[in-house]
C-alpha cells in the first residue's frame, strides 16, 4: 500500500531516508524504523546510487562510442532501468584513471584557485 509512495519519495523526489521516515510518520501515520525502510528498499531494488562495477561497464560502452568519434558527454546510458548522463560516465572514467577520448571532459569542471604565497 505504501510501497509506491515510499519509492516515489526516495527515488523520484530524492528525499533522504530520514525525511521519508518523517513524512510517512507525520502525514500518513505509518510507523517503521529506518532499518525496516532500508531492508524493504533493498528488497524492492530501489537504489539511488550506481555501483562501481556498473559504472565500469558503462565506461566500456562509452569507449566504443568514443572510438567511433562521438563525444561521450553527448550520450545517455542506461543500466538497471536508470538513465546515466554521459558526462557522469566520463567523470567516473577520469577519476579511475581511464581515458575515453582526448578532450571529452563533459561539463565545465569546478576549479578553485589557490593563491601562492
């Protein structure tokens, strides 16, 4: 009964688990522990984050796109029913020290300038 509401709040609205628990308790008078929510979300296959091994497989797919001369950050990839923007795949590859293509850095990176004394 509450499954769809919980999944919607957690995944689609991006609510942290604490907020989902509070929402369900206050508005719907549904009481369960955070541990119960975690267990049920795992059973339902609801994960906000993409595992490293899944991102690694997306990097391999991105490499094949890049070998065709296409810019990876212009693509979207799908894994486990989730859409992953190409720039996130490219960022993961850079963090892992893997090269996709020359100059495919995705969106502008945030850099901080440090003044030398």
